[in-house]
C-alpha cells in the first residue's frame, strides 16, 4: 500500500515530466511546469484517490494551508486523512 506522499507523487507525476524527487524543492506547481487547469485536475484526482473533499482555497488559507505546491497539498491531504481516521 502506498503512503499518502507516494500516492500524491504518483498522481502529480501524471501531469509533469519532472521526477517526484524534485517535487519538494518546488515552491509552486508552476515550477513543476503544471498549469492552473492541471492543478484543478490534480486536486480532483487526489480527492477521488483518498475519498476526501479538499476545501476551497480561501478556507484553506484561513487555516494556514496552501494548495499551490506539492508540500502544501501533502500537508492538506495528510491533515484531512488523519482527521477522517480519528473520526471513526
């Protein structure tokens, strides 16, 4: 079974030729040559893969999250998955 990080890397890798080992170094998806439309598709793919709903960008920013980079999305998904697990 893939970890959260590995699954997100796998999803994002479908949208860029840059190797996943470089995802952490990029401060934005644009640095990974991923356009805004592809970011929306990535978010949908992640929501489906983890059976979660990622809040809108404004709500995320209010909580200190940023969905414009790999590190930001990893933090969001990890928080959502962990909260889902703790709700059981």
